C-alpha cells in the first residue's frame, strides 16, 4: 500500500492548472457506447478511476486510440457482449462505481446489459434505485442474481419514451437515464433531473452526436428519441472539485497561488462559499488568484446567527468539497457548522484532524462544528489513513499546513481522483514524497 510522507509548514507559491473533470469523464466515456462511429474526447484526466473505466471499455471490445495522455478516440463498432457475462468483467465492474453507467447505453443500443453491484467510495449508502426505476420506466426488465450480486437488465423489444419524476436528483442516475432515452422511441420527460455541469456537458455532447435534448441546465429535460447517433469530438471541463481543493490549499498554506483556466462560469457557488469563510478569491479572466491569507474570518448570516455550510443538489454546494471546507475552517477565525446531508459516513475522518490539534465536535454522522484557530495554533503532523478521495485530499491539505512530518496511508484513494498530485504540489514548493 502506498503512502505520502509530507513535511508540513512549507509555503506554496506559483501556478497550477486543474485536470479534466473526473465525474464528467466517467459519463462521456460511457456515451461512446451509443454509436459505432469514432468519438474523440479531449482533456481526459489520467487518474485511477478513469483509467479503470477505459480498461473496462476495452475489455468489452471498444477500440481505444491514444493520441496523447489526455486525448483519446473510442469506437464501439464491434463489442464482445458475451464478455459481459464473464466473471472477469463482473469482478472488475464491481470495483468501479462508474461501471453502473454502462447500463443505459448498452440497454438502449443492444437491448441488454449486465453489471455487478458497483463499488466506489465508502461514504455511506449510495443506492441505485434512481438508475433502475428510470430505465425500468423506459421499458427494461431487471433481474437480480443475489448469489453473484449481478443485475441483468433486458429490453429485447427496445425502450419507449415516457414521463418520469425522479425520486432524487441523482447525477449518475440522471446520466444513465439520459443515455438510455436518447435511443428510445418517442419522447422522454425527466423531472427533478440533476443539472450539474457534468450533466450539461453530457447532454451537449449527445446533441452533437445527433440526439434531441432540450432543457439543458434545468431540472426538466425533454428527450426526443432518435434511431442512431454518430461520432463527435468533446472537450471535458476542468475539474471544479480540484479547483476548490486548490483554493482551500492556497488559503491554508499559500504565499499566492494562481489557478489557471478554471472555467469560472461553471464553478457555481464554489468561489462564493470560500469567500463566506473569509478567504480572498480573486477572479482574473478565466483564472483564480488566492493571495497569502494571514487571517480569514468566517462570515455570519445577516441576522448574526451561526454560519452553516451544507451540501445540496446543483446549483447548491457540491458535497465533494465539504471535506476541504471543513479543513480550511480549522484555521479560520470563528466557528462554522458543516452539515453533510447527502452521505452519512463522509465526516468520519475528523478524528484524524482532532488528533492533529483541530477543534472539532462531531455531532452525529452528518454534522460537525469547527472552532477555528485563526492561524494562531497550527495543526501538527500525524499518521493517518485516507478513507475516500475527498477526505484524502482534505487530510493532505491539513498535512501541508501542519508543523512536522505527516504520513498518509492508503493514498490509492487520492490517486483515484487527483492526477500526479505530488509532482504538481512539489512544483509549488511542497515537500512531499510517495512511499511504496
């Protein structure tokens, strides 16, 4: 198992560019299954989860041409559908939560899909009901093999458009249903659809492939099914979670950091949320500059009441950044309640921050109160283990700001979401090395 050894307390300075968006990449890669023609995708992040998704596509027969590290062409003209029933495929798909988004394209185009109950972050129960209920409404039948933890989805007579009101605005659930509906007969209307930038990008890509999707960027999508889709080229957005992570890192231990080419118009409420913690976030063209923060003070609500930061479906605050915001709050002036509504285990890394000297009260699985140190009492180094991607980067930020040496084990979790993170941080002045 790999680990990071971090010597904290070194100021970071310079420029850093975010990678392509992980969550968008996992969706648009699956969309390549909807056509037999080449689909060229640019700005693909070279991270573990995306690499595993690409290998899984290759396993089922997708031809992958690598033009560069971040640009590839995918052609799904000769798929080996029998491989879907193999133990090798089921084992690999079970390790990758993104594999669940194979269902929509495969059922739409071939009338059948098989997938194991997928894995991913251990951040609480992440149910698949939205995926299955939506695709079932389009006419698919689901058979669950409990012994093999296998879902067998069939639509031998094809899919038919319909109206549906989703039980939750699931991002991957919405993506799966969209990819199924674009080849269904007739019109599909999806209400309470997720509308994150990832979903918007998927819809725009599908429209360039010949799909008819309207209502993009809203929670009401209308999809008129077509018989076939054709190839396209697509550029993935910068990863907004990485942008937020770098803002937090700059606030905690930066001497002035410029984050380049962030697609500021797609960041939503993220910059504003950091400003509510008192952090100066400067918008400069399509860059963000965070100057040295000797002091930042948590805002209060207009009536003077206690500040609360809570996650919500887009355009609310993404839950993927609450771990970073919590860590940044430990060195602010003032107190804040972090309310993680969507996942019940995501705050369980705070005991590691408490061991480093942070003042945090974990109220329950969803809420934590952070009492800031106002940079008067820096955290101190420690040994910790990364439980998931976002807690992992939060612990890394804490270690970079801390006095002394820290060790973070299980950094394979961080590698799942952050490309070449130690080299990129070293270029800013961090003292960090990987130990195998």
